[in-house]
C-alpha cells in the first residue's frame, strides 16, 4: 500500500473504526501457572478496580469498550451498581463466564459428573450466571467445561454426552430473547483421556441441536499443534455458528500468551477469514475477546499490546486485494494467489493505525501514552493492603 493510495487507506480505516475487542477482567489480576501465582504491584483488589483498569485500556486504544466478568471471581452484591460504575468509566460489562471447575465437588466433572447432586449444583451455577446477565445487560453467556476423564473405563463416554446435553438444554431454555450461549472447547487439560467438549465439531453438534442462540467459541490456544484454525473459522462462519473468539497465543498447549506473540501470521490468516466472511462489523455478532494470563509481564501494558496486535493483524487482512486474489485463484495461479496474501501481511500498517488514532483524537502510540499517564504509579500507591484479586478470587 503506497502513501498515495488514499482510497485504500480510507477504506481500511473506516473498517477499523468499527472494530471492538473485549478485555477479560481476570487478565488484570494476579495469575500464574500450576506451580506459582506471581503477585504484582497495583493489581485490582475487586471487580470495580478491574473495570477501572479496563476503562484505561479503552481510553487509550478506542476499541475495547467492554470487559468480561468471571463468576464467582467477580461476584458482587449489586451487579446493576457495577454496570453503572462501568458506564461512568466509559465502558460496559460484557460476557459472563461461568466457573464450574474449581470446587472440590467437580473433581470428577461438573455437568457431566456421575453424581446427580453435583450436576444439579453445576447447572444451578449456570442459571445463576444468566440471572447476572439480566442484571448487567450482558448478551453472552460463555461456557467452558473442564469435564472429562483420565483413564479408560473411568466413566461412560456416551452417558457423559447425554448429561452435557441435558445441562446445556436447561441453561439454553433459561436465556432471554437477546441473550446467547457461547460454547467453548478444549482439546485436553485438565482431563487427559477424554474431554467432554474437546473440539469444534463436538461444540458445533451441541449448538446445532440447541438452536440459534447457541454458538461456538474458538479459543486460539485450545487446539492440537498444526491445527488449521482459519479453516474452522471459515466453516463456522459459513454455517452461522461462530459466536466468539478467545484470543491468545501458544507455542505448545494452552499457553495463554499475548495474542499474536507466538505466531502473528496465524492471527493474520484468522482475521483474513473474518474479513472474507464480512464478519468484522459488530452487527455480524462475533464477539472478539481476549483470554490471556499475564504471569510475568505487567498487566495493563500486556493487554494494550494484545489489542494492538489484533488491530495490526486486522489492518493487514483488510489490505488483501480481493479482486487480485480471486483472479489468481480462478486461474490456478498458486504462487500468485499466495503472493497477494503475503504482500498484505508484509505491509507495515503501524503508520496507518497511528493515523487512525490521531483521527479519533487518541494518542498515536497507546503504549507510550500509558507510560506517560502515571496511572501505574497511581494504582501502585493506592492499592496497598487488602487481598489482591487473582485466580479464584
């Protein structure tokens, strides 16, 4: 893209103006691995402070107007008050994430547990999350289940699918007219022999059975090595069942690294399929969410960097010359078609994004703006004492 290509620049900027990326409350808090949670200075002590941090990210980037909650980590007495506080900060509450993986009762599963009493407890929590959606105005209920088995014969595989379907149906039937269920999948961990929702096909089959308000979540870290995630994106878009992304990056398994950090070309390929499917617009209904754990890097700058990585990948995807690509594909020009994609990917879009931010009245460099803001010094001084929020908080 040349400096004189004004029409292309304006087309790309216009599309980017509508982009929305939801940040997760838990990414602002202390987190770690199975071995250690690493505390940091200035991290939030409650959901209100998480929302305040999310608002800073939105003010600096202009594209992160919502923050997802995780229950019970973000449980409060008055969710309507939290929603009002978020609005005062310039953001809104987004997806409500259920948690049926941390209680001792869930050692053998939650909604697929062989014990009907445990299943009832888990389903009641899912219904509680819908109640919270009613109070916050949230559209999306996001479900991920750690349920599965570690040993052959441990439980009946088919019976567990029946139990899962029953739980999903009861929860689905509780949804309001403008609410959705987003079903996430994960290849393995913590269950290693079978996972009850291990892949997109399983999630898709359950969502198809449930109805139009059930859609699939793609977590970019939840696949086997070498999985072609953009194929999954294209397929689910084609059948109208892609509801959301959990963006992160991985080298080996569910590493939960900053999106685009391990394989920026993969992120570009994913975003190209989004652009190709005309699904970037908010009206398309795809929720673009981050789902990351910043264990050693500072929280807010890591989230800002992740948002910028998604923006950069999206800008490159928007630069793909669709007519030239289609012509090369129709002609069977393998190298020519690939070159069209590579030309877009190899374009430095940072000047364009800086120009866009200036147009929107934002600092062209959000990372530098955060460093100059003094916000970290402020929260480091104010958030002393008390129990800092983290995993399980």
